[in-house]
């Protein structure tokens, strides 16, 4: 599969995840709407993290000639989503909240900022 195809698959899931994550942070917690948005958000984040693992790092040092520092955000996501889900299922609201905030800011805001850095594919697409 081409890098461009993977990139568009990644964008197709990460952009709605960003919107839903933002809405979820704003809405009252524990409501049926919050839970529904949260489940969709978690699925989107898992899918986007999996897709990103197939995208080779284009900037900086790599491991196994494929993985870069940015892939650590994918690992963070693949760990955080199930543990946040487990926490809320067990009634541990504090752990769930902490993990979901970490996920939003780490995997969406910080990783998203890195994707706009010069030399990255998305930077070239958006800013030529």
C-alpha cells in the first residue's frame, strides 16, 4: 500500500477523532452522548494508530529502517485506549479521565503538531 494511501486513511480517522475528542472534552461527562462519542473516538484512535505503524518515518533517525520517534505516539495510543476503557468499566473515573486527557493532548495535539513540521509529508501537502 502506498504512503499516500496510508496517509489518507490516517487523516480519514484522525480528523474526526480530533473533532469528537474535542467535543467529548467539552460535554458533560457520563451522559449517554459522552459515552457514545467516546466509543467512536476510541475506535477511531485505535484504527489511526494501527495505520500509522505502517507508515515509515520520513524525518529523523529510524529503528529497523521504518519506525521513528513519532511512532511512540502510536504505541501510547494502543496502550492508552484499552486501559482507559478498562478503567471506566471498573468505575475508576479518575484514571479514565487522566488517560483520555493524556491521549488527546499526546496523540492528537503534540503528534499533530509534529506532522506539520518542515520535511513531513503533511507539511509539504499543506504548505508546498
